[in-house]
C-alpha cells in the first residue's frame, strides 16, 4: 500500500482527502538548445496530479507529452516555472536528492520494459531496493511479494527472454511498485502488446489505482485514454483547454407556406387561365353574328356593317338585304 512521507497508508486518509497533491506543475517550460537553435518542447504547462488520481496524457508525436512525463518523473528539470514532486521544489534539489526523491515517490513503467536481460524476474524487481540500502534477503522477499501481486508468482526465477511481452510488462510494473510510490508514470504501457495482453495490463493499473496509487498514463490510443478519470491533451507544447459542451439550440419552426390562392400583394387584374369567366363578360372568340334574330338587332349608335359591293346581294340590287325591288 502506498504511504505518505509520514508513513501513513493512503487508506487511512482516503484517496485524496488530507493528502497534499503528488505532483504540481505551475507554468512549466522546457527549452532545448540543439546546434545553437532553441527548441521549445513545453511552453507554459500547469498541471496537478492529486493523490489517487488517474490521468491520461494524449497527443500526437512532438506535442510535448513525453517531455512532460520526464519532468513529472524528476528525470529532467524545467527551464522555468515551478515543479513540486512530493511537496518538494525540484529546483532546490541536488542530483543525489533528486535520485532519492524519484526512488521514494515515483514508479516508472516504460513501453520497452527496460529489464536486465540476464537477471531473473525477482532480481529485476528488487533492483530499486538496492538504492534504499535494504539487505538482499529483504529485497528478494519484497520482490517475490510484488510478483505474486501482479500474477507472476510462477515466473519468479525466469529471465526476460523466457517470458512473453505481457509478462515482461508485469515484471516492469512490479519493479515500479516495489518502493511503494505514490505516483506511477506509465509511458505507452500497452504499446508493444497485443489487444488481449494490453487489456490485462490496463486492468492491473486500474486495480492499483483503486488501492490508492496515482496513475499518469501517456498514450496515443484514445480508447486507452478514455478509461482514465481525467484526460489531458497536449498540442505544440501546451495543454489544450477542455472544450465546453455547446448547449443545444432551440429549433426554429418551419415557415408556413402561403396558399397558392393567397398573396400579400394586391390582387392582379389579370385573370388566370384557371379562373372561371362569366358568360356575360366573356370576350367572343370571333365576330360571327348570333343566330337568333333578336340578338341580331343592331344596338343604337353602333356602327352598321359596311355596304356590300354591287352585285353581291339579291336581285333588287338594294344595299339593305331583304328590302328590294320585289317589294
């Protein structure tokens, strides 16, 4: 069980209540000088890892996430800003003090395992305890306990080349936990593993987190990151601010269509083709005279038809039809 600097179990004070943050970074920058050119890997990052936290750091290659991991683990120092690990400002520590701080507070799990190839699983796990000054018997006993904890009790005396990739990663996790760290930093812990083995490693990390170990996970895999309690995205050396959810907009009711017979403009005097026209107002299609004699009576004041030319009418040669010399 992870312990505080005062030796208390995390379970005694809860996951984060009563405990100071494991890591605090305030406006941290990191600039490298490469052949006279300044390269800004981090450009002002602020981050707090609480006791018992579970954080995933995601980002594309070159985003600064690996540089951030090195700083959080005390493997490097910031160019500017403040970095507190276990409540101690790393800018005030000497190299031996930094090494001691890493040994007491931080556990590392790497993508490539970094196991000693000619050393058994037990001795690989026990290695960090050498720097604690513990005797060989105590080191080996604690290492065996951790290997049983990660499900490798049957592989204690096997060397790395006698184990699968997933088993080697479990050995690396046991080595990271043997010093009872308060923070476990895992850099792509499933990157070299198949899906099934990677799932087992993530389940193990989550189990350790429920026991009070803060886990900071660096990954390219969005599905892996989604399992963490918090996700931090890096881009161009900065933490991308979380996107606030956009509230749903009210739907606008559809505009009512105007019936074809209605118009907002004054009615046009032009009749449509489909409109019914009364017989009394219809314009005759031709000038053919009506067949009824009553309808044939001329209207007063109306122009009479032009007189036909001579010889075009009856035998009386009169200009008025029906009136003639036979009368």
